[in-house]
């Protein structure tokens, strides 16, 4: 068996950076070569064309000076062939057809058009380059032998060494076009390969995200099943036992009231558990109390006051029906958890709740209770009813963060204060 060698991530990054550096240097070298070849070829073409012109013509000097300048400018613009290949190819083709220039600039820009252009654009660029090349070769063929680029003359004997025919010109033109088109097709294949690789990477990333989502959904369903099979079952048993206690405690009004409140609390917990299980199974990230609004804070706090006569509250909420479920749940949980902490750590102490909410100001919640260690003797304060888990404040902070709010929890003027500000989130927003 053969073991497959694996390259560490750092090694792959170094290799990729090295490959990118080599590619950049190769691109720069290719641009310099293209500019130099086009400039030299243009000057040679203008020089040979000027040899066949009549010196007596008034336009003789200016035409060839302009042609040389245009040829050098087109050569320099080849540095931009990657950004504007179509304009450069068509412009160079037009200049080659109108001025005594060769079509080197158009031939060198054509591969970049073929690399990224559409079919119609590529056909137009190939047609323009073909016309420019044909025009340059025809001009060269119609000039005197001494002014022809493809003709070789022995300087001593002044005898023609080569005298190309029309077929030879055609072969040269087709060879130049084939070389340019072939380079363009190779570059197009490279671009297609790079795009395909990027698409594969994007698909692999999307697949990984989907795989994570499926795994998370499976975990949520497992948690939902466990919650339903264990916690909900125990809560239902508590509700049944409280109902039985309520029936058997007819002679004791206080015990009957406690049993009734225990049964109501268990039933509310079962309803919320049902909503939580449904949320876990559906994977919905927007969780809220089913059918609840901020206006329901009044009955919630009233039920708390029935359980604790030392609880006072001031609730002022406008537009509660328009609040989003996330905001409703955050406000409910902050109030419930803060009151639960007060009962747990300062049992018997007075608790003051203040809630102020509106679409313009958001929701402000403040729950205040005296710190047990600083309470006066005889207040009836007791030791904490249940040990703290340390997750209550964290849960409130997470609720506030979920809606972009802030939360403060700590001692202030001899009292423990939980103060939260929750920005308003509309149900339709």
C-alpha cells in the first residue's frame, strides 16, 4: 500500500503565493515583449513605406511622422490590452488600414479579446484584424521591391534574393492570424479553467455550509426529542399532582391556592416547552412566545405579584401589538429571569419592576431589589432558596444582544439592579 503525502496548509499558502509571484512576473515580461515587438515592427513598417514614397510630395514627411507616432502609441497601449482589449484591437485595426502601419498591435491584442469576449465580439475582432493584416500586406506587395518588407535584395549585386508571390503573402497573413487566434484560444481555455476552479471552490464552500446546517438541524431535532420525552413529561406529572393536591386540599385555602398556582405555572411551562420544541424541530431562528405581545407583560407581572405580595410594578407600553416576536421574548425573559434571581438570592425582599416601551424609545426594563447583606434586621430576608447556576445573567445578556440591546446587572445604591435597553423591532420589519 502507498501512503498519500499531504501538504500542510502553510505549505499550500507558500506555494500559492510563489505561483502568484511567478505569474505576475510572467505577465510583466509578456507585456514588455509585446510592446517592444509592436514598436519595432511599426517603425520597420513605416520606414519601408517611406522608402517607396515620392520625396516631392508635400505630405510626405508629416504622414510618416504621424504614422510612427501612432505606431509607438499603439505599442504602448498594449500594456492595457487586458483591461480594454476590444477597443485596442479595433482601434489598432483601423489605424493599420488607414495608415502605412502593419497590424502587429491588432494581432497582439486579439488573443485577449478571444480570451474573454462573447462570440459576436470575437468574430468582429477577428474580422477587423484580418482586414487590417490584409491591407498591410497588400500595401507591401504593391510597393517597389526596394520598399517591400518581405523582399530580400543583395546589397552588392542589387539582385533580388527572394520575390514573394501573392500566395506567399497569403500564407504569411494566414500564419500570423493563426498564431494570434491560437494564442487567444489557449488563453480562453486557461480563463475557463480558472473560472471552473473558482466555481468548484464556491460549490465546495456551499456544500460545507449545507452540511453544517443539516448537522445542526439533526442536533436540534435530537434536543427537541429529548426535551419532549423528559422535561415535558415531568412537567405534565407536576401539573397532574398539583391538580390532585388542589382537589384534596379543599379544607386548606392557602394550600389550595398554592396548588392552583403550581398547576397554572406548570401548564404555562408546558406551553412554552411546546413552542421551544416546535422551534427546534423547524430550525426557525426567529423564536417568540406563541401569540404573545408586549401588552401581555401586564398579566405576566400581575401573576408574579399574586405569588409575591412584596412585588411592585410600573408598566407603560404603547404599540405593544406591533413588536416583533424576538423583542417580546427578550423583554419577557429579562423580566422573568431578573425576578427569579431576586426571589432566589433575596427571598422575602421587595422587588420593584419598571417597564417603559414605545416604538420611538424602545423598551427599557429595570428590576431592583435590596441586597440581602445590607438589609435591616427584621425584614424577614432569608438565605437563597436555591443555589445559583451562574447562567441567568448570561442568558439575559444573550437575549439583549440578540436584538442589539444593552444590559447592566450589578449593585447600585445598596440594591441589586438589572437594567436593560432593547431597541424597538417592528413585527413587519
